[in-house]
C-alpha cells in the first residue's frame, strides 16, 4: 500500500513543475490556464492518493514520510530535466538527509508495530 504514497509524491512533484511553467514568462493566456488547470488536477489527485495511503498504511506517519521524500526528490529531478536546473552537492546532500530521515521514521514505525 506504500505505492499510494509514492504516487501522491509523484503527483505533487509534477504539480510543482506545472506551477513553475504557469508563472514563467509566458504571454499566452491559454497556456497559463492549461498549466493552472493541470496544477489543480495534480493537487487534487495527490490528496486523493495521499488519503488512500494514510488509510491503507498502518501509520499515517509512514504515508507522510514517503510522500514527502518522493515529492522532494522528484521535484529536484524534474527541475533538472525540464528547466536545466543545476543542483549543488550540498543540495543533493540535503535531499539524501531528508530521504534518510523519512526511512528512519518508517523503520521506527515498523519496529513499534512489531513490539505492540
């Protein structure tokens, strides 16, 4: 059931890309509207998947940790792919710390479940 949280994180990351596209120097109103509509749809879908993940996983904290880690990592990767953003080693180190923290939270929740 953890895959619902990953899908939610992917949707949130894609939503961030659409928002960035909407507010670039685009003079086309139709493109702005399409990007904003996509942004709204992606956010609705993200919350839908996140809600399912919180219901299906044994702990809502797991859903939040997986969703957040997926969102942050993919936002950086998508920024590099779509906008040629260059991230420093310090940025990647920070993302790896976020990922490790999320995995620590998940692991501690699983240990609590085994004990109790």
